[in-house]
């Protein structure tokens, strides 16, 4: 675990004397060791948004190997700088101005033996109406029995808007590669800046699931939640008290015994599950007999097709793409602008994590420290917006580093 050292007072004095914006070092090693280099960061706003450039936008600089983190703020021109020792860094910028969100990141930035100037292009997006409130994927202990358990995954969707939203035709999927520590064949890096270059689609692997309905069948009121069981729509607590009860008539379920016949992970749904709450498999592109969502570090999205049904889309040429290096696995190439929300999860046990989601969907990540602990990834509440609107409003900056945290127990655990 990182040990955070607060040296804010010293840095404020130093920055005032030097007459430039400062940085806060959140570090696990003190003092600096080795060569010290200046990292100069320039936030480049998209064309047409130059008027949004402003002072005090937060910039995060993280040493990929040590976990040392430096928080800087931009000046009025959108520039920030910090001194860092030799290392490989992940740099991210997140700015929100009303409903306008700007995010950008650069991975594998090599700052060794020289000063580096880094231009980070920001992408523009809007806060989502539907957001992913929680993902429980890591499993739990079988206590009081011995062993571990992971057949009880779920996610929760939240209506963050002041209007009724409809879950009809909402799709979900998990990204290729399954784990944040795996080689990612869908991205490349600028050889000079280290900036990550993403495809113009989101590679959803194994299956696309869709909630049915006629367009107004499944309303979700402002501040309401919808639970989607990814595995095992049964009461798991009967055998494993540290797990959760997913046998609930309000819950939606990923279940299809034809495509995913493995009853260990997909038993017949419980007696409380409604038939119309069982999601459809739009397309299956993998070989597994159980729907696979990484227990340690998935990246997931929710989306709706635009201008075409999702069923017709997957039939088009170019919609299904073979995974580079694989002879059997394909992904569904979901257009980025169809995505309503997405969350990137890193494996907190590793220093070899790499981004899969483009910054326009999620510019950051939330770490899961370990598996089989009953932990969950959960979204912060925006207390001011909640008080103003009179219903629960969750943080949504399209940056999971800011928006989510690791929670000690599942919210559905009783």
C-alpha cells in the first residue's frame, strides 16, 4: 500500500518563492533518489474549446513501478510542471466545467536523464445519464468453509440524470484483453511522447448482452439503481455467508444456457427472477462455456446502438474483428460514441497494468487491491449535487481515479 506523505506546507512556500504553480508529492520513498528531471506538461484542449483552458486543473503524474504520485495544477495557459526522478510515468489530466468533461493521458512516459516536455491532447465528453455505480467481480471467502468463491459477480447501473431513463436496449460488455496486466493488441504508443493511441472502436470480447423491452418497458427514475447479475442469479449466502443474495425480482440477469451452459457459474436463475429480466445474447464471439469477466481487473462498458439495432450492427462487415494473434477469438467493434459509461479496473497487486479504455470513456482507473476479499469497486456520491437535486447524484468525471474507490464489502451484502 502506498504511504502518503504530506509536504504541502513546504511546497507552498517553495512555489511562492519560485513564482510558479507547485505540486504535491504523494510518495512512498523520501527523499528523491538518483537524477532529478523536470517534466513540463501542456494540456491541449480540443479544437473549438480553447476558451475552456483555465488555471488549477489537476494533473496526476504516477511512477508506474514505484507507485510514487505527484499532483500538479495547471497555470492559466494550461501548463503544469514538476520535478521527478528517473522513471517511467503515467500522466493524466481531468477537467470538468459544468457538463463538459475533458480528459487525457499518456502512458509509459520515459523521464530519465533529461527534462521532458509533454503535450497531452484532451478529449471532450459529457457526463453520462446512466453510470456504473458498482462492480463486484473479485469474489469472496467461503468462510466458515475453506476456499474461495467467484460465481457471484454483479454490477449496478444508476440513473444520474434528473429525467427518467429507460434500460430498454441497453447493452453491456467486457473488453479485450480481459486483464489489465495482459498484452493489449488494440493500442500503440507515440514513440516520442509515450501518448497512448487507441482504436476508433471499443473491443468487446466474448459476448454482447442486451436488456429487452419495447423502449419504455424498463424505466429507471432519477437516483434509482438497477442490478445486473453477471453470474449466478441465486442466493449465494445460503452456502457462503460472505457472498450476496442475487435472487431478487428487481434484478436483471446475464443467463443463456445455450451459449453458456457451465452451471457452476450460470446455475438456473432463482425462483424470484423474472423471465423478462433475463438479458439476450446479441452475439457470442468467444469459446468459453461461461461468461468471463475478469475477477482481478476487468474493463466494462454500457452502451446503446444508434441509428441501427445492435442485432443488425453485428451482422455488418467489420463489426466483428479477429483478436490479433488469435485464431479463434473475435471482438465486437463497438463505436466509441455509443458508449454511455465505462470503468477501467487495474490489478492492485501488479505494476504491469495498461489502459484499455480511451480517455473519452475513462481517462483513469480504479485499483482492486486483491481478489476473494468481498471487496467491490464503488462510485463516490456527489454530495453537493445530491443536496441540490434531491436525489442521489454520483461523481462522474469520466475518470475512475476520481470517481470510484475500493469498498470493503459489497453493497448488496446483508
